[in-house]
């Protein structure tokens, strides 16, 4: 029989590997859920440990905040996937390990997509900031000295 159960039910066959993997996935859940919620709320402080590691993100605090607001929901989704994987890991036997693997793969894909979207958002925010900085420079668009000189020459010719 392919899915044979012990006389005491499916929970009596759990081994220490179930517990280890379940606890590990819970740690991953907490490690992604807390920063994910903070990032989504725009409250994740700038640091060198947790967060996106692209040069654009580190230039300005507003870029950091915007990029992590994009990435945060994906981290929360990954935390939910890890939590589902942890729930199955504690009771998994036989084919149920496929559910744990699918949950872990879904979490990793969510982290990857979130990082990609966050990096793109950072690049867009940085490009918009650079464009607005070049438009609002303190230097006038017209060289007044050259204009006065040209006006003076025009007056002399009359």
C-alpha cells in the first residue's frame, strides 16, 4: 500500500527531521514577516543587513522607502508560503513532502520577484530624482552675462 499509516494515525510517525525542518521554516517565516510588514508600511530603517542591495536604493532615504514599499508585500507573501510549508513539515510523511517543497519554492519565487520589482522601482525613482534635480538647478537657463553683452553690442551698432 502506497500511503500506509501507522495504527496511531499519521502524526505518530513524525521524526526529528519533521521538527527540524518545521522549526527552520518558522524561523524563515518570522525573518521575512517582520521586515516585510515594516517595509510595506515604509518603516524599515536603512541598514546594511536587511533589504535590497542595489546602489540606487542607498542613494536617498526616499528611494529606500519607495523600493521597500514595493518589495515588502512580496516578503510577506513569502513568509506566508514558509508558514504553510512549516505547517505541512511538522506532519509530513511520504508524498506530503511535495507540499512542503512547493511552499518553499513559492516563497523563494516570491522573494526573487519582490527583489526584482524593488530594484526596478529603485531605478525608476532614482531616474526621476535625477531628472527633477537637473530641471530645478539653481543656474539660470539663460546666460545673463552673454545676454547683456549682446544687448550692449546691439545698442552700440544703432
